[in-house]
């Protein structure tokens, strides 16, 4: 599973977008950035967003129990 954190793009935003592949996440992140932050997803913005997509690390059992 892959994940994109909007806060990694410099926004004070708690949105996390998860998906099976980068294209799916990029599409949803583009919609979010336009609808919520008023950004038009240009080629450069999409390229920047793509770099922020990462593999989601599974949470350890200890972390889950302490939440």
C-alpha cells in the first residue's frame, strides 16, 4: 500500500491518501489539492506530489496498543 501525506507538501492539512499505485494516489491528490487548497495540478505540482508518495510502513503492535 502506498500513501501520500498532504502535510509533506507544506500544507497544514491532515489528509492522508492511500492507494495501490502511484497513479491512483496522484489522481486523488490532484483533486484534493485543487478542491481544498485551490491549486491547479500543473505538471510541476504533479511531479512534486509523485515524489512525496511512499510505501506505507505497517504500524508495530506496540504502537497500535498505545493509541
